[in-house]
């Protein structure tokens, strides 16, 4: 009888029972860890006062990031952005880079360009060598920031075009143009005081 009275008193006193905890799915937890890893790993290339965790967690869930990308991002360091982003589908990768590049800062643009160039393969040896040289040139601190940002973005935009199944004459022309571009870039980098 006493316990019944205690129960009646508790119910009549207006005390509401605590709401049960909302379960968190493995995907939500993984995406939260990936978003936190990206935020931590990109502090040096974007405004650290602006959080990207919520937006990136949403992108992760909406775009169904693969487990390999989530794990990579959760543990990433500043140098891992390109490697981790390479595990995403192109549209998801573009959304990630757009979110990170929102500040419009040249350092951010350079880091994103390096990430975009990380796994870019044209399929023409001289052009692949040029893309690799551009990626290295983006780290040349002696070159002006805006010049490096422009070089990285133009290269990533241009070489992201499809080049598979090119006719032989187009392949030869591309090879020649890339060879000339590589020679010019090496001189430009050397003139700035960096190793080509």
C-alpha cells in the first residue's frame, strides 16, 4: 500500500518521467567522427572560428560516404585531405571541397587544389607528369599565394575532363602541349627559388 501511495504521489506531483535516449545509428556516429576529423585536420587551411562539423556530418549522411572515407577522415591530418577525399564519389567530393572552400581564402584554395590533384590521372604520361609538378609547385612558398591558387584550380578544372579513348593524333598533341607546359612550369618554379 505504501508503494502505491508513493507512486500516486509521484504521478500527481507533476514530475515527468525522463524521455528515453534517442538511439544514434552507426552511420550517424561515424559521420560525426569524420566531420570532427575533417574540422580538426583542416584548421590550418580555413577559418578555425567557423565550424564545418554540422554541414559535413549532413553531407556524409546525405551522400552515404563509404566506410573507408569515414575512417580516413576521422583520423586525418592536414596532409590527408586529398587521400581521404579520393575515397568519395566525385559529387560528394565536390560538396566537401565547396564546404571547406567557403571562406575564399587563397591558402584554402591551394589546399583544395592539392587535394583535387592528389589522385588525378590524365592517362597521358607527359600530362600526368605536369599534374604532379603542379601539385608540388603549389607548395612553393616563394610563389605568390594567388598565383599558386589560380594554377592549382585551373589545372584541376582542366584535367578533370575525360581523356579516355582519345585518337592517336589528339594523344600526341596533348603530350606535346603538356611537355611544353611542364618545361615552362619548371622554369617558373626555379625562378621563384624552389626546386622544380
